[in-house]
């Protein structure tokens, strides 16, 4: 395919102001960064915004892991403490959160992060479960009754009373 620049080599593409592009169209900025890297033009990269963008991505990933963990734990708590209210919707949410969590945090840095924030995230899950069930927060174990391994396990459901105790 012949481009305008091929047909008229005297026409040069105007240089792109990467800072302005970052501020106005992040996706176009990402495309530009990708193209510069593919071409090996590393001295043309917008390093300050690239660093900011990568840091933001890492923060989004960590936030996503915490959110998935909290939602999965809240539904597991509801599953255990309100067996008469179990529904296909709860089960689907439990499976979906596990699947997404496994995709995000099965290994590597985010897996280590999941271990670090387990107890903190459990407190959030307990508040969420208490609000949704209208049970007092003290109805739930004070310490997280789950391990990250259980949260990553596809078929983990706390069916028996001893599966939801804080002495694991």
C-alpha cells in the first residue's frame, strides 16, 4: 500500500507533542509510545509520562486484586452464614471472582501482594457481607478464615462449620 509520504517524500509528518497527546488522548499516546519502541527510537520516548502511566497500571492491578478478593470473601461469608439464602447468583459471583483473581494473582508480584493484604481486605469483605446480610459484623470471624490459596481454588466453598473458623 502506497502512503502519501511514499508518493510525496517532501511531505513530512509533523512531530507529535507527546506531552499534549498524553493529556488529550491516552490511547493515541500509547500507540505512539508503542511505535517509538518498535522503531527503536528510545530517545524519543516520553519517559516522565511513561513512568507515571506504568505506575498507575501497577496501582490499578493491585486495586483490582483487592476488589476481587473482597468480593469473593464477602460472598463466601454470606454463603456460609446464610445457607437458606444461597442462590445461583451468589455461586456465579464466587466462581467469577475466583476466576478473575486467579488470572490476576495466581503468581508473581500480585500473588505476593494478595498475601500482604489478606487481613486488611478481609475486614473490608466483612463490612460488605454485614451490610448485605444485615448481620452484625461480630457475626463474622475477627481474623480472616481464608487463605489466599483457598481464594484462588476454583471449587472452594465453606460448607462445614470448621471451614469458617479463624484458627486455620
